[in-house]
C-alpha cells in the first residue's frame, strides 16, 4: 500500500452511484463494448486505419460469480474470464443511456 488510505482485500467501499463493492483484488480493469452500433463504428475505423480490433464478449452468466453476501458485488469473479469479469464490474457504473460517438 502506498498509504494508509489505500484499498485492501476485504474492504467494502461505496461507489458514487451508491452501490457497495466487496474488494477481493485491487487490480480490475477492462475495455469492452455493450453497444452494437458503437462496436460497428470502431470496427470500421480500425479497418480504415489498419489497426487490429476485435470485440470481446460480455458473458452475463459470469456475473453470478461476482455476487457478494456482504455487499452489492465483489470486484472479482470466478477463475474463468478475468477480463470479462472486469468489464462486467465496470458496466455496473455506466448508465446504459449513455451513448458514445466513436468519431
């Protein structure tokens, strides 16, 4: 820990949207696209630029492994799908009404 204020496994934190999170791991990130139109735009942009791009799945069934008995969710999932679990975790903090323009 960098300071006494750092998160530790076992901590329960409250996000700005009011959801509580049981911390099992302090390293959770992911970049996935739940919006089909945005995914199509990004794929077209990748082809035009010559960059590689592929869409990763958001396997909703993995969410079951992220349920907590003491908080709204745990910030880690089962052994399978680490990046997918991270994306499902982050999805809890994005309003589905938010649309992103890839241009």
